């Protein structure tokens, strides 16, 4: 990893914003329509995402994902392009050290999106949110509940910075700067999922 990673952003085009807004509106309206159905489930079932494939809410989600498959793919690519035109920031990587997450990546690569609960597909429509989910899945294993709550509070006040870049092989690199961590992920547009993650943590003083 280079000693100095400089990330330069430009303004987001109104065209991309409008295209994303159309699908985002559809997505938000659909997700909002699910709320009344959630009242039919007890809290434990909701917390565990313990839904049967025949549940009405699961059927609705599955139908939405399949009916909008092309729009979802286009939306994901537009997001990647959008985040390639964002903020200006520099990351001095000599202040960070790599974290061994080989086991985590192995589990990640074993995920078969064709067979998982449709709710999972719904959550992963946005690749940036997908990375956030995986990032939190990793950190919650390393932090106490209090430490994780403090980490999230800090991010609420001082949010992370995100940059994307398309590589020559067609993949997209996603880089998230979280002040205490740098997270680099590889997004595969053909599979519509993140396939590899690297984490770097700030060196102790």
C-alpha cells in the first residue's frame, strides 16, 4: 500500500443524481410499505431475521428484488460512479497497519446470494451499505458493546469519507476512511456483491 494515498473528487452530475433519485424513491416507498407487515411478527423473530420463505413479507421482498433486477444493477453502478466524484482527502497510510481478516473474507466469499434470505438481498442493494454491514459485523466481534456504541457515536458526529475507483479488470475499489480505520473493499458488479475486504487500523501512539 502506498505511503500516501491521495483521493480527488469532483462534483456529482445532476443526471446521475436524478437517475438515482427515481429508483431511491421506489425503494424507499417499497420498504416503507413493509412496515405494517412487521407488526405481525414478535420481537425475537424480527431480531433474528427468522423468516420462513413462505412468509408474505419475504415473498414481497423477493418479488421486488426480481422485478427490479436490472434497475438495481444500474443503481449500483451509478452509486459506484457517484462515489468516485465526492470529497478531497488525503490518507497517510504509514500511520496504519494491516489487520488479518482472512477468515472473515473466507466467510464473505462463501455467501451465495441466490440462496440467502431475500431480506439480505434487500439490505445489500446499496454496495456502500453492504460494506457498512460487513464492517460492523467485523467490529462488533472486536469491540465491547460500549466500545462499539462509542465508535458509532463518533461516526454520527464525524462521518467516514468514501471513495470509489474502477479498476482495469472491471471491479470497483471502495475505500472508506474511518479515522481509526481504513477499509478497502472490492466490489464485483457481475455478482452484485463485495468479494474482498482489507482493513487497516491506526498504529498506537
